[in-house]
């Protein structure tokens, strides 16, 4: 299927040149001379190039309306040097990227390829994070340190004074999720292993959205405490459809928590660059990734740092945090998945 690209600019000469160039790459092009016309003709466009400075409805207002209709549609803002700050603001509102006027035709192609790659990336969120038997792994880890074990069947772990068992049941009834969260909070500590078992029991006894929110909360609390969170569910005696639902639930939560960090191709490139364990200065990152737009790189590095994905040493060199290393592992899983499909 040929991708449809919309190009919006109030300058007819720019529209004509962009249309000719983009069509030469094999894409179908829809043009619009105003924000209003863009919203009327956008239809099933796969990507939008949107000028910021236009008479009437400006690009920022149009961007907001596009995102209200379809949050996942990539929008690349077109800006002059004098309005880079506005372009950065647009990215905070959900724009995929921006390009500066005057732009080279090759830059258009690069932006298109990056945006279409983003669309493909969005389709690869169904990941299976099953690995080794996490129950065995947990038992090894708590031999000489504290841990939290969340389960409906405490007998699965021999009595250990250093392990706090948080039961999912009280008597013969399922416990309220808020009560479970409160007990976990009281026993959470830094750098301890946490094992969550019997997710299928939670799904059976509670609305799926409540379970999803609980697991998101558990993941955030674990990350905040630099704890190792593991999930273990015995799928052997489960219906395959139910097993797939549990796997997807865990994968979606993990990926969803990191979606802001990996939702942009440039941020993913930074994470992948730093995944080799090296520390790089701002200038070195720009050189390695061939980025000539310093404000754009600064924006994405700040976003990654604010999210706790990267950090800086005393020499202002960037490196991956523990959470960043986990994200790098997820990106590597996606990369391997791509090679199989």
C-alpha cells in the first residue's frame, strides 16, 4: 500500500516543490494551503508535514486538533529558524519532529523514513518477556537479602525470615487491591527483589483495568526503589487464550511505562548508542548520530534525563541508568522480533 503524505504550507511554491519531491520517492501527496483545508482533506493520511506560521489557524492549533482525532498520527512541523522554540513546544504537544526552512529535499526523505519507521514500531508492542523461571531466580536472590513475595499460595516458597509474603487472599476471599498495595508499600525497600505471582488469580477476581493499574503501580514503585521486579505465572495448566492475555498484559505494562522514552526515533537512537556501556558528551552524541540541530538534541536528552532513562557524571557525560538499560533490552527484543517477521 502506498503511504499518503499530507503537506501543509501557505506558500504555493513550497507546496509544489515538496509535492514533486515526495512523489518522486513513490508516495502519494495531499496538499493544503491552510489549517482549515488540512483538517478537511486529511482523511487517511499516514503522515503530515505542517507549517507552523500560517494565516488563520496556525500550525500549533492544527496540531492539537489532529491529535484529538488521532493521537498516533505522526506530524512533522515546518519551522523557520526564528520559531525553533515554537517547534520545541509543538513536540511537547505530540509532534513527531520538526524540520527547518529552507530544507533540503534529502531531509524530507529522511523525515519520512523515520516517521514511517515509527508507525512500524508502534505495531510491534506485543512482546513476550518470558525468560528463565523467575521463582527459582527469586529464591536464589533472597538467600542473603530481603525480598517481597506476592502470591495467593505462600507455600510455593519455604519460610524465610527475610522475605515478606504479601498474600492475595484473606481467608477464602480475594483481598482488596488497595489493601494489597498498602502492605506492599509498607515492606518495599531499595534494591530488593520483588516477585509477583498468580496474576491470573487477580484477573479472575478483579476487572482487567484494575489489575492493569495495579501492575503499573507496582512497576513504578519498584523502579522508584531500584528494586528488581519479576513476574512468574505457571502457564502449563492455563487455557492458551488466557495465557496470551496475561503475557500481553505484562508486556503492555512494561512497554507502556517506557512509551514516552521510546516513542521517538531519536530518543531510541540515543538509548541504543549508550547501550554499549560507554559515556558520551553532548558533542560526541551529536557526532555519533550525525545530528546538527542542537536544540532538538537538547530537547530529547532532557526528556530522557527527566524520565530517569539517562544520567550524567561529573564531567557532564551521558550514560544509561538502570531503567535505561532495561529499555535498551526491550529495544533489542523488538529488533530481534523484526528479524523474524
